[in-house]
């Protein structure tokens, strides 16, 4: 059953705690999906990012 249906049924049944619980579950689920998408987007960039390092034995003043 969808979150919206659960909320409507809880309102009709006069169960405010159930409404609150269902709303919190829906929000947590949505936030989780958004975070997952952002991590995938950021991770994809990190995996394709190329880091140039100095050739072996040819060091300069920086740390790479």
C-alpha cells in the first residue's frame, strides 16, 4: 500500500500517531533515495577523475 493511502486511511480512522509514523517513513525513504542518487553521481566523478603524478625518480616540490 502506498504511503498516501496509509495516511488517508489513518486520517479517516482518526489515528494521528499512525499518520505521523507514515509521513516520517515516507520522508526517510525519499531522503534515502536522494542521498543514494547524489552518492552515485559524486562517486562516478571520483572514479573517472584522473590524477597526474610525477614520474618515478623525477620528483619536484609538490607532494604527488
